[in-house]
C-alpha cells in the first residue's frame, strides 16, 4: 500500500548511489519526494531499516505487460515463428481480462524494485492502468503493417496516440515499430518521421533472431513462410541492403531510440551504435537464454561506449518480471564483471535510455526519490568487508521495499 508521506530520513547498512562509491552506515534524507542528501554516521532522526542496502529504483526498460497472466513461458521456444504463433493464440484465446493482466504485471514490477518501465503496448490499456501507485511508464505504442491500406490507418493511430500526450507524470509516450519482419519499408520510415516530428522516443525489436537475418538477407526462411501462411506477404517489403544496419541508420534520426534485444549485431553495427549516444541496446538476459541464442554482445557494446540497459521482456519468454532476478542471473553467469557495472545496467543506463537521467537512476541530491530496499544476509564477519557491490547482488539478497517519488509503493 502506498504511503502518502514524502519526507523520510532512512538509515541503511549500505547506500549504493551508483554514481559514487557505496556508503557504509548511510543515511538518505528525502523531502517533498526528492533526495536532499546522503551522509554516513549516526543520525538520531533517521529510521533505522537494519541490515539492508538502498539502491536506486530499478528501471525495467523492456516489458510487454499484457502477457502477465502467463504462469510460465510459452513453448516451443524454437523455431521462433512457432513461438510467435503460440503468442498469437494466447492473445486470441486468453480468459483473463487484459486490464487484470497488466495490473498484475505492474504489481510484480513494483514488488521487485522497479520504479520505471519501458512498456510495449498494443492499445491504450496500459496508459489507463498507470498511476502514482505503479511504476512510471514509458509507453511505446506497438505498430505493425505491411499492406498500404493498413499502414495508412495505423499511421493515424500512431499520430493520435502521441497527440494524447498530457502533463501526466505517470506516462510518457513513444512509438514502437515492431520489427523488420512486420513492417513495410515505407511504413517504418513514416513512423520514424512522425517520431522525429514529435520528438518522441522509439523502440524496435531488432537483430533478434537468425530467422530475421535470413529474411533480410535472402528473403527466405521460416519468417517468410509464416507471413505467407498469414496471407500478408509482400515481396521485398523490408529496408534495402539486406542488413540490420539500414534500420539502425533510420532509427538514429529519432531523439531517443531503443534497439531491443540486439542479439546478432555485427561488429560494423556495433561501431555505428558507438557513434550514436541517443541509442541504447536493451538486453533481456533470461529471455535471451530461454531462446537459446548465442552469447549476447553486451560486454563488447559497453567496451565501445554504447549504452546498454536491461529488460525482462514478458512472461511469454521469462518466468517473471523481476529485474533484480536478471541481475542475479548475470552475476552467476559473469562473475568476472564488477557488480557495480551490472547495477548500472539496471539503473542509470535505463534512465539514460529513456532520457530521464537528470530525474532518476542514481541516489543523488536533487533527483526524485526512486529507490529499492534490499534485504542483506548477515555476512560471516558480521559486516561487509569491502565497500563494493560484490556482496549486494546474490541469490540470498532480495527486494523488500520500493519507493517512487518519496512514496512507498511496496513494503
């Protein structure tokens, strides 16, 4: 239950600001929903939360909340077009109300520490479900279309969606051209033109599967067969050049662009992204693992200075929407990566991806008081030996509270 009080003075065993070193025995002071200061040492006015760590609110940069009624990922995971067909069948045959599924997903995000989500929405339902008691939502209206008549109609839907934008702080709107296999070249360009005109962010599934690359390069494969079976196939409807690079160049015209998944980016495409600070690759670790893709290039992207953020994708490809669980998954698989780097992926990098890093993503004086509280297991020595996040992200430590804008959403 949300708490309307917005002034707090909280003491924790550790504070992890992300933009600075961890603070031992830290105190965070919050007034009017914003962080006033961080300090260390005794403070009689502070509420002692005990053996916990306070971190910035997690930013789940890629979700599809409408599938939150699923209790397990859809199968088969391969081949990819068969998974798409399973997804479509679920959408058509679901017994759960879409609003109920979205509400369930929002509650799950809150309970696992997320204060902001980058949501792909197929209609206005998610916008209607967002409130001060949910994470803030960057809602990208998903758009597909290959035939000319369909594209004209859906371009108008996109325009109307953006025109509904208001001063509501819970919702920021953007567009999501779905994927290269579901959009004509002309429709894709028109959507980017609209996003440029409205200075709106965009998000697109790109370089996701081998099947996508085969379609772009050869015009063949299982995705081509699927589109023919659906009766929507058009010859050479995709961008010219037979590569992901043409899509990246077009996306780069937008004020802010998310390249969702990016599982099969080439070195040349990574070098292009390194020249585009407004573009982010969104990596969904457990979804990537579910589909059995080869190693994701996220570390190479970081080395080249590309912003990389994390998402859970949906329950259609992931057991839950817990971004903290994504961090635990990465820690286990990549123990060589500093956990401070991993924490950045789920906080400040997500804020940069959505162009809100001046407001959230770190525990910094003046920023919005978006935070998550992590219960820590008692260390053998009785205290953490190192002032680093090495013992923060572990299977034993979990989220126990979430605050957005100085209000407790989950405790």
